[in-house]
């Protein structure tokens, strides 16, 4: 995974007020940890940083130039505004080329299975130990035209050279199963309600059906066309 180069500035102001001022300038406060060094607090350009994170994914690797000193940094935490979506704060961990790191890689399912099948994603992420500079952005699994019974396990995923799967290799990641019919869904719902001790009130169901029938009759009466005098057309 090639790193993105971002230029940053040393941050000297702290606190909520300072953070708001930084964000008003279309920048984002961040901190770089790692290798027993003191945390490095920086201010990064908002737009360029957001684009780099989108390109690199949840484990984006950035080369951060802080006033001439470069840090190879792996994204660890991204805080964003839940409504407007802008970046609020970033945490990075400093790494070195060739260093092995443990990361969670997202699973991305693409394509459509057969019409009678349902694709179930059993694991949204898998844990991998890999070279910090060779972390896959995601594991993409195609289920295009897949039939019932198609399965992908953790051991089936293709890892970068030198990487190790930390998730149990026998765990199911994607499973294509029979798509239940409406009748099967209703039967499962009734069974679940019975197990939970929930009883359906048949009188309420009958009353609801009677109400629906009455409303349908009223709607039909409202559509009646008034009779026309046969002599009206001759006047």
C-alpha cells in the first residue's frame, strides 16, 4: 500500500476552543504516537487529508511531513462529525518500513448471487499481521451469479507476501444460502413468538380485516357515477 504524502504543521494550541479554530480554517488536529517517542501534535490540511484517507481506506498509510521531518504513520482512529462528516481529530501510529503490524481488514462483497439465493456476510473484518507498507485496503469477494452453497472461509482469502491470518482460518466469511419465501418468514416469526410466549390476538386480526373491508366498500361507493337524464342530451 503506497503511502500518501501530507504536509503538516506543529500544533501548539490545545483544548476544544483551539480545535474549533483549527477546523474553521479547514484543517484538522491530529497526533502521532509510536516507538516510545513523545506524541507529536500536528495540524493537517482538511481536504487533502480526507482524500488520502478515502484513497487508503481504514488503514491508510501516510507520509506526514512535519516542517521537514517525515513520519511514516498508520491511521488508527478517525473522529468525524456525525452530521456534517468533516474530520474532527485523527490518531496515527508511527511505523517503519518492514515493521509487522496487526490490523483489521474490511471484507467487501461485490456482485449479485442467483435470484433464489441470499448472500450473508458472516465477518465484516478479518485480523491480519502484515508489513506496514503492504496492508491490503480490503478483501474483495465476488458473489456474482453464486449459487446456494457458495462459501468463503478466512483461509480462502489471498494475503500479501509475508502476511499472516490471525483470524481463525476455519471461520466462515461469506455464505450464500437459500433465500426464504414469505411463508417461511411468517412461519419463523410465529415460531419465535411462540418461544417468547407472545400470543397473537385473533379477535384483533379479525377486527382489522373487517375494518379494511369496510373501508374498501366505502371507497367503492364513493366512486359511483350519478345517473344522467336521457333527455338531458336533447335539451
